[in-house]
C-alpha cells in the first residue's frame, strides 16, 4: 500500500468491508438513524419556532398589546395558534393608552369568533377588525402587497385560510370577498381573517336579521390596543405605566410572547432531548461493541496489511474510516427520516405543544443536516477508536497469530 | 437456519399489515371519528371523504397482512408477494394525498392524524416489501448458482 494512493485505497477497502456483511452494517446503522433523525427533527423544530416568532412579531409590528385584565393567556394562544377569542373593553381605552408617556402609536382592534358553519368544515375562525387609519399590522402590507384600500365587503386572510383570492366567505350571514392573502408567519395570523373595523360593526348589525345567532359586541368597544413605543428597550417599562394608568387592562409584551413560546418549546424538548440522548448513547455502545468484534475478527487482515507496509495509522484509519462511513450513512438516512417524519407530523406537533412553526430558510436546514451527518460520522469514528487503536498498534506478528 | 430466520420477511410484512389495520382502526382518526360530518342541503349528515380514505387504508392494511401470511405459507412465491406488498405500501402512501385525498383544512383531525400516520405506515410497508423483494431475488439467485 503506497502512501500516494493510501487514502482512496483505504476508503475502498472500508466500503468493501462494510458491504461484506450488509446485515450487520444495517443493524449498526439503525440506531444511528434513530438518534440522528431525532436530533435533526429537534434542531429543525428549534430553528422553525425561532424563525416563526421573529417573522410573526415583525408582522404584528407592535411592541405591546393592551387587552382586558385576565385576557393575556387567551391573547397569547390567539397570537400563536389563531385560536378564536372575543373579549371587549371600552373604546376610550385607546385614547387613555395613547396618552401614556412613551407611547408613540396606537391601533385598536376588535376580535370576533365566527360561528362554525354547517356547510363548511373549516370550523370557527378568528376575525380581527382593524382601524384602517391607525393600523400598522395589515395596512403596511396592503400598501405594498394589494396597493389599494379594502372595499366594504373585502377581507384579507392569513396564509392557512382555505378559500382562494376572489372567493367568498360568509360570516354571520354577510358575504365577503377575499382580496388578498398574507404571506405565512407560522403563527396565529395565518389562521386569522382581517377586515376593517367598520365592516365588523356593519356585520354585527346585519347579523340580527341574517345570522342563526346574532353577533353581540358592546357598542363603542375594542378588544385590544396595539402599541408602538417611542423607545423600544423601554417597552416593558411603558407597559407597566399603561397598567398603572389605565384601570382594568393587562399588557402583553413581545418579549412575553417569545418567553411563552420558549416555555412551550422547552416542554417539547424535554421529550425529544432525552430520547435523542438515550438512543445516541445506545448507538455509541453498540458501535464500541461492534467494532471491538470487527477488530478482533480482522486481526489477521490488519496484521497482513501491517506486514506489507501499512502503518499503524493507516490500519487505524481503515477501521475508524469504516465507522465514520457507517455513522455518516446512518446520519444521512437519519436526516432524511427525521425530515420526512417531522414534515408528516409537523401540524400535529404544532397543535399539541401550542408552538408556532415556519420552515427555516433552506440554507439553515442544509447546514443543520450537514452538522448532524458530520456529528454522526465523527461519533462513529470516536466510538470505534479504542478497539481499532488496540488492534492497529499490535505487533504485526502477534496480529497475524492472535492466539 | 431456523424457521424465524428463514421467514423474517414474511413475518415483517404480516406484522406491518396488522399494524396498519390496528393503527387505522384504533389509533389514527378521521373527521368522522372526531364526530364531524358534512350536512347536505336536505339536512342529512354524511361522512366526509376522509372516512373513505380511512377505510381504504384499513383495507390495504388487511391486504398486506394477507400477503405476509401467504409469504409464510407459499414460500416459492415470497418474492412476488413481497413485491405486491411493497406496491400496496406505495398505494397506501399516496391514498391520503392523491387517490382519496383527506379533507382540505390543514388543522382538521384527518390531516393531523390519519394522513401522516397512513403515509408513514405506507412508506414503511413499501420499504419492507420492495426491499424484501430485492433481497429475496439476490437470495434466490445465490441458491440457483449453488
């Protein structure tokens, strides 16, 4: 074995050795697939949740949300999952909040839960009435995306709402045409329908004659007031001032939304991390046992290679290379399996753990996959190192005559 | 070589078929299982289309189990039966997305339970059936050469 052609020959030898007993190779690789798949899925969930929260909070455009006292948990669920909520406070709250020092801009919103329709299977929807003059959540997008204001019966829908642009939706007996669809955020906005607040009042009025059940909203009321503060780092302090100055309200900060999501993510990770860790540990032990057996079984082969001129390093490289290849293949298959299974159950996981999720950019996914494959290959080589080193460093004569 | 070692492919296909049957019947839910129905203009409540997806997948699970059983009995036909089980797995995989698509809403029970479950089980059956068929061909080839 010449030094010039050492590496390719070693690689070829390693591959041939693995193919010699495919059943054993597949067996060893199964644990790696499970560990790598779980690790990749966990990483993907972490990246996707962070990406979604960033995009969602940016789209919301608000530093604070002022809601009736006690409505913070429901608002959090509505923001993250689009679960319909409806609660109201006096309309004067908007002016009271605007008067608090440090508040730069306010935008009132009115929330409506639609009735589940018998003719349609999409169930309840979360409808948000926004003030076209003051809004900074939908309006900036309308200016760049739709480039015109909404007409009286037009609505904007979140990315997951089923009907297409131009199709009709019926709420409380009133028909609306979908004018635009917002891009995905992975958060509750994807399940939300937006329409001007004046249209909400008209719909409520008409519901008494058109709907199975009237939409009753206390007159001159709002559900939430979105707030932009003058100095972002001071948002929490401004929030406390609002709670002190305006009676009967609670303030939800963007930081609280992020913290809430992080808490739910920790709950999911408390299942995934021990699972991945446990499987990884078992796989490592299996690799150590397997390569101890392989090394002992191939003692004569290694001895022969050493006799014809291979160095201890080359013999070590042969065995650890095999382990790295096996680990790498397992890692690659694990990434593919983790991606496939996660893609199938993403919606289920999202709902079960109240998590927002938006697929992270492709580059991030590829880098994560490469890291998992490299990790699996590296750990495979590491697990095989000790038994491989023992046999590779043995005197060639003793290796050729093991007993 | 003992009986289990000789017949593990048939046993695997049989186990997967029974798993599909059991999972579809007890574990994976359609909208009907969750109590959701469509209402016709006459007021009649009828099952949504995902109910038929569920029944089709359940039937395919039964078929795969029969293939597995036949692989154990008719060992001379094991390769062909394994291939048939693999193709049934492919059908199972595409049933909820193409043959009998589940309901439209991403958050509906069928799309959160039946669809991913049937696709995952379909992929496993396809891998086991098609992989087993290739392995059996190699095995038969070696035996013929010997």
